[in-house]
């Protein structure tokens, strides 16, 4: 494959019982189907204005959460990080109330 896969991932953080918690979802398809993962997805060149917009959209689509706080964390890239091919993942972190995470419909 000669194209680069470009995705966004969101580290979804909340405070619960005075401890920082990270919400994970189960992947519903390959690669790595059935494993825990951060909410993430592909950047849509038609729908998304920029990577931040893609992260907000993906988070809403996968969890139903509108993040009140979202910040870019890091960018991960390489030929060996995804079995589908060369990829770039732009990671963000979101801070949300514990109640928002408790409402996520997770398998």
C-alpha cells in the first residue's frame, strides 16, 4: 500500500474516587478485534476541518461524549505500528466528568 493511514485517538480521562481513570473501549473489528483500545478512528477529509475536529467527532461517535476539554498529546507514526500499513496517529486527551464515562455503552 502506498498511502498513509491517518487516525486520531483520544485518551479519555476522569477523576473517580480521587483517582485518575482512563476509559477504554473494546475493538469491534480487525485488526486487534476484541481487545481494549482508546476511542479512535480515521480522519475524514470531507467532514473534518482539522485533526482536533476529527478527534471531537470520533469521540462523540464512539462514546456519545462532547469533550469539554481536549488537548493534543502526541503523534505516533511508523511502518510497523499497524498491520494495515504505514500509519500516523494523532493522540489527544480529554477531561470529562465521571458521570459521562459511566454512560458509555460498552460491550
